[in-house]
C-alpha cells in the first residue's frame, strides 16, 4: 500500500494547478531576490558574494524553465514530485540566505512559505518532513553563514528592522495569494464533484426508468394488438355513423402508431444497426407527422429547412424532440411552433409554446431533476430524458422566455452535412 500511496495523484488539484501556482511563486521570488541583491550591493554599498548567489539564481531559473516545459506535458503529478519541487525551492533559498547573513537576515522566515504550501497540498508525513528540513536549515544558519559587511551598527539595525517589515509584507502576500487561489480551486473542484454526483444519480434513475420502460414495452405488445383489432372491427361496424366511426378509426391509428414505436424499439435493440441516411428536411417532416399522429388534438406550425443533405438521426434524438413537443402541447392549447435550421456545424431545433413559462428555479433544474409545472404531466421525466440524450450526443438544451408570452426550448446538436 505504501508504494501505491507514493504514486497517488495529488488529492487537491491536478499538476497544472499546483505546479503552475508554485512556478509563479518561484519566478516572483527569483525576481525579488535578484532585485534585493542588486539593491544591497550597488544601492547600499554592502558587498555581496555575487558569483555564488548568481549561480543559484541561474540554476533556479533553469529549474523554472524545466517546470514550465513539464507543465506542457500531459502527465499527472505525484505527492513525491511536488514535495521535490518544494525541497528544491527551500534549499535554494537557504543557500541564498547563507551568503547574505544567515539567521541574521530578516528574510530567513520566508523559509516558512514552502511549509505552508505543503500543509495545504500534501499529506501529513510529507508536511512534517519538509518542516523538519526547514528547521534543520534554520538551525545550521544560526552558526554557519557569511555575515554582511555592514560597518555602521545603527544603519545595520535600521536595515534589519526595515527588512523584517518588508519580509512580513512579502510573506503575508505570498501566503494569502497562494492559499486564496488554492481555496478557490478546491471550491471549484467540489462543485464539479457535486455536478458529477448529480449527473450519476440522474443517469442511474434514467437507466432504471429505461429498464422499466423496456419491460412495459414488452408487456404492452399484446394489449395494443387487441386494441388495434377491436378498433378496426368497431370502425367497420359503425362505418355509417360519422361520430363513432371516426373515433374508432382514430383509436385504430393511435394503436397502430404505438405498435410501430414498439416494433422499431425492438428492432433497434435486436440488431443494433443505425437507421439509413435520409434528407434532413424529409426526416424532420416525418418526425412532425408521426408526432401529429400521436397527438391529433394538438396544432403545430412548422418552419423546416430546405436542406437536402443526408442526415442519419442519432439514437434517441427523435424521441427527445417528441418529448419537447409533447411538453409544449401540454403547456397551452394554442398552436405549438416547431422551427428547425442548420448553421455551419449544428442542427438547431426550436419548439415554442404560449404557456405560463418557467420560473428561475425551473430553468436551473430543467433536465437535471424530475419536476413538473403541472400535476401529472409535462416537464418532468420527458425533459430529463431529453437532456440526458442530448448530453450523450454532445448537444445542449436551453430554456428561454418567448416574446409575447410562453417559452421556447432550443435543441442544438453538433452536425455537419455530408458532402
């Protein structure tokens, strides 16, 4: 288990986030250290060992470039790798402090910054290891260091106080910046995890619903056949009665449409083949016609594209559109508006109604939880199934208010006409 834990990915953020933030902080510290060394050496006339300190800065600059190159690789980070980066930064800073006064350098407490970063990024054993290394470095710098050549004790004391104040500002700024960014990234990660859990729960419900629907479809085949036969016999018997005969013929057509749906469902489940390609306008017109057969009481105003490009309807798209049409017809007695168009890379289908519209809460929940604007029908399971289908196909569903009252549902599906 230990080896597996060592190679486990960082539990807080991916490599691009953690190492990227650490790289930004490393570059800032390098720039600050270079400016500070130059100010002391040339500005205040305090002679610094420029050669070894410049060598450390150059090596850290090369390490920063290497880290930037590593971030461009699609390779996950491990706890050990992130710990190694912090150890390199801590060691480099300790060497710079060694050449600039050791523990008497007011900036020595900046060695706490890697420890703070480790505390919010790594597991406890690695944090304590880094803290022990930082403590060891500090203890060594109490006795082993190159003192600064400051001849005036008063000036040295004032410079020390000023350095402590400036060091406090830098430490507070770096820690606040890193921790705030980490906290924001963790909050976004928690939101993504919550969304994934919500999607998984919805998918589980839809799978369970699909299983029940398959069982119901199997059981409905026999009674539908009986209804169709009986309706046909009644239509023949009451052929001379305009009212009863028309109702019987309507019932027969409805039963035949339901049987056709079950037949297509069974055929698709058995052979798993995709439907043949057909002109887009023809498929859309057929879809509206089949829906009108199921909903003869509803009125629909259609606007279809003239595109004759070949279109292979993805599995589930027709039922998803019919769900939206049914919901629109349930929302208001006025005619449903069905509009389809094609842009450069997508098929756009819009369904409008003159119903009561949606509340902001319903817009936020649409397709993600099961709810209904009217008891017993509309904007419940159908919309959730439609949203799940479009999500699987790479499409999207949006709800907007319709000018003059009502609602508009827009379905956008990535599609490019075949040459």
